[in-house]
C-alpha cells in the first residue's frame, strides 16, 4: 500500500508541476505581457521570444531561454526525485507521460497549454539520454538551416524516436509505448503548425 501511495504521489506531482506555465508567468512578470493573447498564443519559449521581442529584444532572449530551461527542468526534477526513491522504470515512464500531459493540458489554464517540446526533452534526457542528445543535435542543425522552430522540433523528435529504437528499444519496460505516447501528444499539439507548414505559411524563427 505504501508503494502504491508513493507512486500516486509522484503521479500527482508530475502532473501538477508539469502544469506550471513558466512561459506565461515569466512574460507577465518581467515583460508585462500575456502571451496567451498574442502571437501563436502558446505558452512556450518560441512564442515568449516572438512576442516579447516586439518591445524588448534583449529581454526576449533571456525569457525565451529561461522558459526552455524551466519547462525542461519541471520534467526532469520529479523524475530525479522519483529515481532517488527507487521507483520502477514503469513508474518513471508514467511520471514522464504525466509531466508532458501537464504541460500540454495544464490544470491551471483550463486544460490548455504548450506544445510539450521542452518538457518532453527534459523527461527524455533523464530516461533515454543518448537518443535525446542525438535528437538535440538534429534539432540544432535543422533550426540553424531551416529556421522554422516547429519543423526543427518535430524532426528532432523523430530523431529521438529512431535513436531510441536503436539504442533503448523496449525502454527497460518491454515496450516503447510511453515514448510513442509522449511523441503523439507533441505531434498532436503541433497539428496547427503542420497545417501551416503544408500551406507554406509557418513563420520562421525570430
């Protein structure tokens, strides 16, 4: 029973911490702007950067970077704590999924949220570090060449999936399903971006 209670506590914390909209909070606190009402209306770093840059380019870069770091950390911190408690790999992957769900469907924002890229990066970095680093390299290359944030993120995610199948097939739980679920959520949240990419209307990175 204690073990079940421990898992349940981590599941709840993963969702609640994952739900914290750092991009929204940072932009409101330091730039006085509600990013839910401007740009793509996303709470992620790209929209923070794009919206805040209109009035303060230097601050925009700082807030964008801080948003990425904090959105990633909220995925990693609960996993690292759970690892210290010795929970199973299956529990860790459930925590990872719930952290991403929290970011994308935040309880604090009426089940709205971001695209899940940074938080997905954070949880993947803990659980499948080598594939995640490979994906980060692919993302960095694509971002520099293509200069389209959404496309670069999705290509980086595809690289993580492929690398994980090669290096971490089964994810130590006998199935790649948790990784596929996280990836599906991220792709699903990017459907508007994908539609704009097809129409060649997606904005390039600022």
